[in-house]
C-alpha cells in the first residue's frame, strides 16, 4: 500500500516538479520556508576573508556536488564570483 504524505519539504522546486510530472502530488501549495546565504569558512592557518582570494592556487576548495541543491547553489555563486573577480 502506498504511503500518503501531507507535507513534503524540498530544497528546491525541481524535486516537486518531478513528483508532479510523475503523478504523485494531488495538490501543490508551495511556500518558501527557508533561504540561503553564502558563507566563507577557512582554517585558522589559512585565513581567507575575501571572496577574491578563492582564485589563489594554494587554496583547496570544498563544496557539495552540483547534483544536490546546496551544490548547485554553490556552483551558481562561484560562477557569479568569477564574473566579478575573474578566474
């Protein structure tokens, strides 16, 4: 027997749209319940306090995979930063 959910929360609307196309949603009333803000974290030994320093070859950048919402948002942010600061 299929499970019935009253609430589904997703980090982006792509997942909800996929569920709609597959016929799993009877109704959809989307509301934005969270937001994002870019942050910059660095080790004490290698302080980075400016996004322009991300192009430094001595730095190692760690971010989520682009297939997950946090990763796609991070990639989008890096593309915008590249447009400002260059590669």
